[in-house]
């Protein structure tokens, strides 16, 4: 039986998810587009989005809570950054820092870049003003942040921690926290439902890209040992 080389499965999944995100983004801009947004701005899938927005209403307290909880993935990024910095200080060379940590830093930068692109080129605007201002809404930035960063916590714990109990605790925490944030952003009413879907697809695609890169790095590192 022929097995796919490490990293290829993740790479194919990443490409499929990123393609799905690109298609979804295109559909958001051309399917059932009507000027039903803030100040008459266009919204794709308008019938569904307006129905869902009216169903949930607007809950600014939930919005505020999920915004503050967005500090958790930022703290995760800082913790891994500190781990990488500690390895750099101890090993005296960036080339001797664990490859998965170097790739993790590049991955976090990629996530920020993805966020900035859609801030500069708005696909649509939030259904309600935030502090009296119109803000870009697609994809949901908080959802993107949480679903991009929190899986890396579980992934790194699985790679670095031997205790099954700690691994299970990390998995439960990441799953529950991520689900609460996604549901919170959905019912808060500060995004269109399609914004959440777009963020989830982009985050999943980016995360699988990271996993693929780590798998290829692991394979490259193991190759000399195998040949030796």
C-alpha cells in the first residue's frame, strides 16, 4: 500500500480550503446582492443575511465579551514568541530554533496580513456601526484570529507535551473556547452570518498550510537520520 508523503495530505487540504474561501468570497460579491447594509451598502446573500440578523438581533454585551476574549489568542501568540526567543537566546542562532516555532511565527504574520488585506479592501460592512463608524465586516476578524491561533495551541501541546491528560485538557479548552467565540460572534449581530463562514474557511486553510509546512520540515530533518 502506497502512503502519501508527510505534508502532502495537509497541503491538499489547505489548497482545497483556500480555494473554497476564494469561491465563497466571490459568491458573497455576486449572489443576491442588495443595498441592505449600513447606509445602503451592498450585501451578498442578502435574503439569508438579513433574515439571520433579524433573528439574532444585536447584543453589544456579547460583542464586548468576545472582543475581550480575543486577547486569549494574542496571549497564545506571545507565549510561543517567548518560547522561540528563549530558544534563540540559548542556542545563539535562529537556524537552531525549532523549525515548527519559526514557521509558527511566519504563520502568525500571514494571518495578520490576511486580516489587513480585507481591512484595506472591504467586501462588505458590518450591519451596525461600531463607535459611530462603519467598519469592514468580511471576514470576521475575531473569528479569523481565534480559529487561526487556537488550533496551534493544541497542535503545539500535542507535539511538546507527553501527558495525555494535558493533551486532552488542551483539546477540550481549544474546542470549547473556539465554539463559544464563533457562536458569540454569530449571535452578537455585529457581523453578517456569511462573514463568519468566510473567516472559518480562511482560518482552516491557513492552519492546514502551517501544518503542511511543519510536516515537510519534519520530513527534511528526519531524512539525514534515515540516510545515516
